[in-house]
């Protein structure tokens, strides 16, 4: 499972450019699914037919995109200016390495005067950031990158057993969970649709289209969520790494359908799977996209508590991941609910 997470998280595939992530997922699923297709907006949809008499159609969603940046300008000396793709706080970028399809860039900031340097550090903004790809001139830079090219964090995978650290755990850890669930569920009771949705980070685009397309009975979005278990973590919430996957009650974007909260809770209890309930006071997931599209689909979210979300180093607990797989398997196999 660790190898699978590493493989999917280390792929560079920001929102709108998910292809490489999709190909890695498909490679893993070969021989384990009954079919797959790409829809009009680029979602990868895979399915595995159930054999139950009263089977339902279930979506397990993990968004394939990751946050990133896009090149907006290349100056006369070959330095790049960028804009975020999704929620990338410029504060997170100071000193960070970015990957533009194999070209490495270092993010630094303007510092014409001491006061200017102080401002760049205390009020980082995209106006003050630039990227250095080691180019010696505009022409040299243009041989390596172009305006409109997407980039993502360049940061390695670390196994800090039991914690795992990588860029893009949001949301490749969920892609890995959905892949593993399908692999381990040879004979599901229900029809299982794995949706590896595009462009979650910029507005749940893929989930909204898949919801309209698939007419499923329920949709469970799998995504990372916040943590509160570091020094002076948010004291209005309780989310701990290693305490089990989190059954979301609500976040800023949606309230999980009560049926799904009950289904996940029952499956966890019946199989002695540890879990926690999540009330997130901000944020949102693809569940919202499924709920508000077409005639609406009953939807909820299964979350993986994660430290340092949207930073280059996102941390999850391996047992929360494996227990999420156990829980989704139980859902795929449970006859009546
Ligand atoms: Co995110
Ligand atoms: Zn996410």
C-alpha cells in the first residue's frame, strides 16, 4: 500500500492536467475492473459490477488533481512569474522547489531594499514571488518552459513509519484508497464506480459532471482533512492522525447525508474498524458536487486526517489509510442498508 501511495502522490498532475495521475491509476487497476472510460471533462471513471440481488450504484471518488501553479510571465533574464492553480498560499512557496514537467525551479522573492525584503517575508504575495529555473536569458528559459505551463511542488516521499509524508497526499492518498478497495473487493455486492475526478481544487468541476452523468444511488468522496494534534492545533475541532478514518458530519461546503453517515458508522462498528467523526469548520470536498448536481445524489465524505494540507509535505498515518480501505470494502459488500 505504501508503494501505491508513493507512486500516485509523486506524479505531477495539477488541476486541469490530470492525465499522468490517471495513467498511473489505470496501470494499477489493470485486470481488476470491468471497464473504464474518460468523460468529456477528463474524469477517469472505472467500474466493477456487483452481483447482489438488490444492488445499488455506488461512487467512490478520489480527486486526481493536485494544487499547483501556472507560468504567467518570463522576464528578459529568464525568471518566471506564476499564479496559483487552486489554494496555494504564497507563504507556502518561500524557498520551495517547483517541478515544471521535469524542469526544477526555486521560488524566491523580491528584495530591492531591506524594507522590501521584510515586506516580501511578512506579506508574501504573487506580485513579489519569482521562480528561478537556472536560465541565463529569456531565450534560454523559453527553451525549457513556456507561458501557460503548469507546475507542482517538487518534494520527496518519506516513510516516517507510521506516518507517511509527500506532496499531493491531497488527494492521491484517496486515489490509492479507492484503487486498493477495488483491488481487494473481488466480488462486490453493489456496482462500484471509481471516479478519479478532475479539477476538485478549483471548484469541484469533475464531481459535478460525474454526478450528472452517472445517476448513482450514493457517492462517497474520499479526501484528506485537517488535523488538530500538533502544538496549539485548532481547539474547536478534534481530528487526530492514527485515530481512524474520519466520517464527515459537515464542512463549509456540505452536510453529509444522514444515511451515509449511518452506513459508514454501521460498517465500521460491524467490522471493528476505528473511526472518528469529523466536523470541519472550513473546507469542502467533491461530496458537495455530487449533492447539488442534477436531481442530486446522496453523498458524504470519508476523510483521512492530514497534517500540513496544501504544503509541500502533507502527512498521513498509514493505519488511517488501511482502515479506510477496510471501511469502503465493507460498504461495497454490505447487502441491505
Ligand atoms: Co486540497
Ligand atoms: Zn482534496
